[in-house]
């Protein structure tokens, strides 16, 4: 089962990170990336640009509305993600617990969500014989 691990942190704390803390965070990610690659379970990993670079698109009554910035104001912002192919949720939780989320001394959170596979879509590799939810 593939799981997406969404990394939430506080963007305003990024500027207050000491060089040592920034290095520890980078090294924490390097560790998780190296180990999950070694185990053959790393599918994808990427940091995201700041929310100030985001664009939100909505369609209302056929009208496309484009807004600069994120969809909603939140205390924590989505900073990046991992996609890991884990045997079960317990294994996904164990890996998520190793992903750094601290910025400027504050702790963030990891949200784990199973990916729903879509039959016939090459990027959506079916990993099991389980039924696929209707899309």
C-alpha cells in the first residue's frame, strides 16, 4: 500500500532556524530518504515552495477564479511530502515518526493518507489485488 505523508510546519519559523537546526533537519530528511530508498519503498519525496508562491484555482458556475496564495489561512503550512510503499499503516507510522517537522524550535505534524489507485493510469501502479474505490 502506498501512503502519502504530508509534512506540516510553520513557515514563519523557517527564518528563525539556526544553521545547526537547519542542518539537523536536512540530515534527518537525508536519513529517511536514504533508508527508505535502501528498503525499496521510496516512491517520491519533494519539498514545496512557500505558500506565498501558491496559486489557488476554483471554478464557480463555470467561471474560473484564480487567487494568489493558499486556499485557507492555517497555523501550519504544507511544506512537503513523501510517498512510501509500506506493508501497512503501522510501518507508515514508524517511518512518519522519523521525518523531521521542526522549524525554529516548533514541532509540526505528519498527516498519513493512503493513496487510492486508479486503474488504467500508468502513474497509479496497482500494488495489490484489493478492490479500488470508485473515482
